[in-house]
């Protein structure tokens, strides 16, 4: 009996990944999946919610970022280069790399998704 329960749990985990039953505003959630940059750094899928050029920040709703131990969330990030903000607008879907730089979470690079 214990083995059947374990097998069912494993199968359910494969068929219904974490968050598959979440009812929270799926239309506003970014596309799932991750991608790697040419340098091999993992990119995270996200959706731009706000661009604040004056503050040099961007608000992104994103998938989990394992290396930063972040769950799926919406968060404000600094950007490595303020010129990056000229290429972003509210509603854009992106893949991005974030790192903690001098104590602040910072978008190091991004690319638009289709």
C-alpha cells in the first residue's frame, strides 16, 4: 500500500507540476520555463509590470529563481545599465538574469520572448 501511494505521488508530480492548480490570475503570470544565456547563466521567465526610468528600476512578475532562493513573485529590480530600461515597457514578456549586487537584486541581462 505504501508503495502504491508513493508511485501515485510521483506520477501526480510529473503530470501536475507545482503550481498547476493555482487559480491566481493566470493571465498575468509569465510564461513558464527557463533558458540559458550564451555564458550558461540560467534565465528566468517574467512579465514586465512597471518601468521606472527615474529610479532606474523595473517591476517584474516572474517564475521562481532557484539560485536566489526566490519563489514565483512580483518584485522591483534595479538594472545593471539604465539604458536597459529604454528597451522595456509594461506588458513585455522577457527572459532575464538577476543577481544580488551590493545587496540589491539587479537585472543583469534580458531578452524579449515570443
